[in-house]
């Protein structure tokens, strides 16, 4: 893990555990998210459209076995779902901003159910400019949700009613590779969700994207 990201992640976990350092913890969360988002913005500048669809580690297991376009969608669909449906009880940005049509997304799910050729075909279908509009809107909205949380809110668990509401939204595939996410999210309190998916989830996928990008540069050189 990137040392700076790891240190910030460790710090925010410690800060969010105590009411006396909670406000600083929120600031650290937002700082880490901005640093990670800056990496994603760099991809927008540096990558060609074809590179967003590239899958140089397709025969391996792990986050790096995806494409960068898929990874970006995946990060922010999960965040949109968790932040709005489970925490804020509001409509997801994907729906309110008409982003399904704008991005030309063939799915509204997290994409966990996709693999191999499906991931590449999915990536090729996306409008990257609109995808970046979407992820910017999701990040800004989530930041506002995080910023208005109180220390007491961090201990709040996801209710059974919220879990059922999420199921009826059909934004998580019923495929076994995806449906486990519902139990995973709904088994956490709000502090746990800040960690996964709002911070550490970003770190894991963005580091995988950097590994993909590094490999693509090697292939260009050789």
C-alpha cells in the first residue's frame, strides 16, 4: 500500500474512534479521498480511451485483473449505493442525474457479477467523459453526507428495513459473486462503512489501477 495513503488510513481509523478527535477524523477522511481522487483525475488526462479498456492481467486473480474503466465504475457504484440508499436514505446519483443513459451503462449494478470478456465489453461501452461527471458528483455528495455525520451516528447499524429496501432496488446483482455485498454492508455500522467502501475500498482498487497502468507502460516500451 502507498505509504502516505496507509498512514492516513491508519490515522483516520484512530481518530474516528474517539469523540474528541472525531472532527479531525472526518477531515482526514476527506483529505485521503481527495488524494485518491486526484489519481483518478490523472488517469483521465494520461490514458487513451483504449487504455481505459485494457486488461493486461486478465488471466490473474485480484483487483488488478480488471480494467481501469470497470474499476472506476465499480468504486463509485458501490459508494453511490451505500452512501445514499443505506446511510442518507436518498436517491442514488446514478438515477437523479440520468447517468445510466449519459454513461451508456449496460448495467446499474456494482459489476461484481462480470468477469473476463464481459468486463472488457462493459468498459468499451462506457462514455468516459460522462463516467467522470458521475464519479465527481458521487464523491461530492458522499463528502457532504460524511461531513454532516455526528460522532453518535458512527455507531448506527443498518436496519432490516433498509436492507430490504436495498434488495428491492435491484442495484446489486443476485449472482453469487455480487449478492454477498448486501449482507456485508448491512452487517456494519456507519464507521465501518466509512472504511469500506469510502476509504480503504478506494485504496485497494486505485492501487490495482496503478498496477494496470504500470504494466501498460511496460508493454508500450517493449
